[in-house]
């Protein structure tokens, strides 16, 4: 009886993963077609673009002060939909990261940026499609040489987009530069193989937490570009790129303003709630 129950659970689990794999492959093939239809430019081909001096030094310093004002050792609700999430409360990787989510709700100037459509227009000019800015956060990467996540996509399909703005200088590897594999957002079949591999190890190891988006195969640091820049440097990024924070972050804490965007046609209108379960755990 117990053996039959176990077999049924295994079969149910396998069917679940097969269903999701089919959906993921269909989505990735659709995304591939979408990439080929975009205007040809640096961003659409490489998956990222760097814009210098997007913010001035005074504004960067002000935002660092704002972040420091709200930083705590534990996740907590700040005001409205704004909250601090300490990643160590919700995941094992990137455990030294803290983020002020929906920070536009507690800062007038960031609220103005959020409603200005300025960030969306930068992407729309490059890909020819409408996007929706979902939230602005300030991410604080504390020194970490042990728990940094390897190359990954933020989500499997459809693609998400981020605008990263360095708030302090990122001049060396020890400052934790954003690191990418140029053009990898177009590597459809490599992504499919990685996702099949992730599903397989999840089934075989009976893991409850599926490592969504991990790019364990085909990519290495030799192929990568680490992006260095002064405070105020803006990085436009397609989050289907294989990307990561540099794993030997051992010199200076990194502050980054992060804008999260979705393609308008895939936006369901829900509030952005990354890491919000950490708030519920401490409530």
C-alpha cells in the first residue's frame, strides 16, 4: 500500500514537471521569435547597454543615505507596499543582499521617476514594444564570497527587464560588478537544455525548491563581461541574459537602484512582491 502511494506520488510529480517543461519550451520558442522581430541595435543584439551619468553624484549620495536610513538586520514593513527584504530569510543564495522594495512609495523624487515613463521609454526605443515599470528598489549587496548565485535568468519566460543604476563606484571585481554573458538572451536551445537539466535534478533529488532559471551548463566566467562604472552609471538589461553578481565580492558594499519592468502584454496588473513572504514570517 505504502509502495503504491509512493509510486503514485512520483508519477504525479513527473507529470507536473513534463507539463511545465512543455509550457517553458513553447514560451522560449515564442521569445526567440520575438527577439528576431526587434529592431537591430546594441541592446537587442547584446541584451544590455550602458549609459553613463544617468544620475549625478549628489542624487546617488542622497539615495544611499535613504537606503541606510531604512536598513535593518531583519525584513520588515516600512510603509504601505514598501518593505525591506533580507534575502537570507527567503533563500540560501545571495544571502547577504538586502532590498528596499517599492521604495518609490517613500521618496518623492523616486515617485516622480516611477511615473515619468522615462525608464520605460529607454527600453521601448530599443525593442519596439511597450513595457510597464513595476517597481523601483534600492539593492544593497554586502560583502559576500560564499553564497553568490551562479549564472541564471530571473525567470524562464516571458523575458523581464531591469534598469540597474550604480549608486557608488564599481571599479573592481571586489566591488561586486554585474556580470553577464553578452547575447545569451538569444541562446534558446541552451536555455531549454539548462531548464530540462534543472527539472531532472529536481525530480531525482526530490527537491521541493525548483532552481528556476539557473544556467549551470554551457556558461563560464571566460565568456563573461563584468560591468564596471562610476556612481550614476545606468545598465539596461534583458533578464533572459545569463547573468550574476560577481562571486568574489570582498572589497566594498554595493548600492544599486533597480527598476523592474515587464512587457505590457504579459503584465497581469498584480503588485510586485519579491521577498514579501519574509515580512509575513516576521509578522
